């Protein structure tokens, strides 16, 4: 999926610091970032309060604007902006959650009871601190080219559904309306697609 003309103009306006460009950017992609926060937290078995969710969302947007939009300037435009932002958001969120858990483990022995997660302050560059533990699967996949390569393993229908659900945050009903696939078929299709993306094709 290539960069759309709408997103190209919006990106260029942000980088040029045009009036209201950043506000328009946030309005356009806020739903996507919220979806990624919820999805990553669910994958890792973390229950977030609304305040913690908003904290993670803000962290993602702070990383995007840091150092004169450095992350956005690195976007090479080989894929959609939605795909790139979803990958960036996932990386930020996973690192924040991993760092939070590391701080909790350091402060409390394994037998201790912890009331809830603590949220660490970002480092001096505005980025979440790098965890010193081995990379999780989510972090290994947090590279836009790698994600695109994984999606390329899928047929066109599966790739479309994966993008709509995981990257654009569409509901089953919205995906059904957009693709003509029945809602009951979307869950199994996503499950098969995930297996293929991990390199375990259920048909082989």
C-alpha cells in the first residue's frame, strides 16, 4: 500500500511547520494510535486505566515531534503512512511497557505484591529508555520494511484484512462492509494470516 496523496500533503505540511498541520495530523491518526495501544496492551496481558492509555498515546506523539519531527523525516514513503505510524507506535509502546515492568521487578522481589504498573520518565532525548532484556517478538517486528515483508506473504485478500484490522483499527463490521467478507469469516481469516506471517502456514 503506497503513500496516499492526502497523507503525503499532511506529512509535508507538518515537516514545513504549516499552521494547524500538527493538529490535523493528530486528529487524523489519534484513533490509530489508541488502537495500537489497546492492541499491544492486550497482547501483553496488561490492563490499562484511561490515564495510562492516554499517557502512552501522548508518549507516541511526543516521539513523533521530538528533534524537529526526526521520526517522520525518516519515513522513506515505501509504504502507507498508516503502516509506518503503526510500527513506530508499537515500538514506543512495547519499550515503555517493558521498561515499566523492569522497574517494577527491580523495586519489588518476585513474591511482592504490586498495586499497578509504574510509568517511567522518558530519557533526555524524549524517547523511552531502551530495555536491557532480549527483544520481544513485537520489538523484532517493529521495523516497517520487515512488517511489509511479512504482509507480503499473504494473498491480497488476507493482506487487506490484516491492514484494515491491525493497522487501521477497523472493526469486523467495517471490514466486512469494505471487503464483502462475512463478519463470521474475518476472525478465522485473521488467525490463518497470523500463522502465515509467523512462517507456519497451516496449509503446509
